[in-house]
C-alpha cells in the first residue's frame, strides 16, 4: 500500500508539473507569434522605405551613420519606425496580460549605415522579466538599388 501511495503521489506531481510547463510553453509560443507579427510589419515597411527614389536614394552616399538608411528608416515618422522604442499592448497570453517592447538602433548593428538592429521583449504587465526576447536586423530594400 505504501508503494502504491508513493507511485500515485509521484504521478500526481508529474501531472501538476506538466500542466504548469504547458501554460509557460503556450505563453512563450503566443509571445513569439506576437513578435513575429510586428516584425513582419517592420519588414514590410522596410521594403517600401525610399524604394521609389530614382535612380537611387541620396542615402546611398551617406558619409555619416546618422545620414544612412538605418537612421533614416528608424527616425522617419511617416514611412519608417518613427523612433527608437515602441510599446505595444497589453495583450492576453495564456490568461495574463503582457506588453511587447520593440527597441531599434543602428549604432549597434553590424553595418550602421544600412542595417537596423531591432530587439523585441515581451514582459508581463507590471513585471520586468521578459518571457520572450528576439534580436534581429532589418535592412531597407532601397539599399539594394545603391551603386
């Protein structure tokens, strides 16, 4: 009887742990999907940024990083991101509310003239520890028209 009680106790503990991990995995999966949604929007904006400049954008000839494509796309309030940081949300993920923060800068990218470094974090509303973080770089497509 003791062996059966220990077995049942261990099985119940495994079921509870499994349920808790499933909730965390669901929240993480939904957070990454949220990041992907916003990243697709940013990539679409980057695809349209200065693409119609003929024969190519004056940013191709930039001598300062602050005049390059990355800086222009970051700071353009109409066709670009309109600033270095954006907070989106709240959104319910797995029964709790979270916010998504997108932080962008060109100075820490591998090519500060052309590439924009974008960092995403999803944190519980009122919390400080992110449940998901993604760091990537975005390139405006007008760069490909440069000589």
